[in-house]
C-alpha cells in the first residue's frame, strides 16, 4: 500500500510531512471521523467552527474547534471526500501440484 502524503509549510517552523487524507470530526457518533482530502489555510489559534490538525504523525485527524484553544495549530478545510478503493493486481503464477481427482 502506498502512503499518500504531502509537505505542508508551517510558518517559520519548516515543512511537515502529513497524510494527504485525514479524518474530519463529525457530529455523528457512529462515524466519528469522515475521511477527506484537505487544504491548509493558516497556522494560528483556531476560531470557533474551524477545523485544525492534531495527533501523532501516523494518526492525524482534523478536529472542530470549540473556540477554547490557546495553542496554534494548522487550520484546514476539507476539499474532496475520500473514497477507499480496493483493486486487484496479478501476483505470482498459481502452481497447483495437488491431485484433485476423486
């Protein structure tokens, strides 16, 4: 599986290698995070209702700001819904040397 990432510049701190698709927090308990492609908007304290990135490098999510944050975060907006696709590719040739006769 190819890990899709992109470099995001954060102010004077440099670049971060972040996932191209992250889960955006939803209001539904059954689907806590809805996967979307995203775009960085700014790096600052998030305002009420804005999405910001948070989490460990391998588990980054976009959370909806309640407006009480005091730290700066990468502010993001969803651009496209992400749909997971599974494809099949040819592997090694199948070699069946067993006798299937009854």
